[in-house]
C-alpha cells in the first residue's frame, strides 16, 4: 500500500522533533494547512507547500509529490525504470548510456551556474527558487547515476556474452 503524503510529513516532522507550529513557522505554511495534510483531509496539497515543508522534515520534495499523486516515483528502485532499461541491448544500450551521461554532465553545468547565481543574489525569494532548482537537479542526477549503474552492469554482461 502506498504511503500517503500526510503520513510522510507527520513522520518526517516527528523524526525531526518538530511540532506542527514549529514546522509552520519554519516553512511559512499555516499550521492549519499542515494539520489538514497530515490528517488526510487534504489529500492533494499545494506543491508549493510540499516544497517548503520538505526542507525541514528530511523528506525529498519529489517523494512528497509522488505520495500525493502529483508526480512519478523516481527512486532507484522504480520498477518502470528498471524494466525499461533492463531490456536495452546493443546500440540502444549504448545510446541510453550516452544520453544518461550527457544529462548528468549538463545538469552539473547548470547546477554550478545556479549555485553561483544563488551566492550572488540578494533577493531571498529568487535565492529560494534557485536552491530548489539545484535540489531537483541533484536528485535527477542521483537517479541518473543509479540508472547508469544498471546500464554499466548490463553492458558488462553483454560484453562477456559476446553480444
């Protein structure tokens, strides 16, 4: 059974020894909104709330989005990704490896640029947006690195088996 977003938020909040009031003050999301999400009264919360809350409860924003039905699970154990990539062979396997490697490199260039912009800006709202984007790109890279591990192991098997 899929974990509900309210359960994830409550567990993360409690694991970080935060009351609802403390989380509300830190995240700038009203206590009543947090209460409605945790109780399940609001099953599909505002994504902006999830992003703000995720920073303080130690739960990845993308995982909160998935739990609320607003995103796809992109964890390394995602069965769709495993099934899709494990079927690739030959040129398709090489193309996937090239694509993933390129994506990681491109994300790193963008991350470096965004970090520099975040350091230089005095606008706190802009800085928050930049830091959120950096976090998303780093999470994409983590997923891409897991996919690359799978592809590398498949390429080794293919090489050993002589294609």
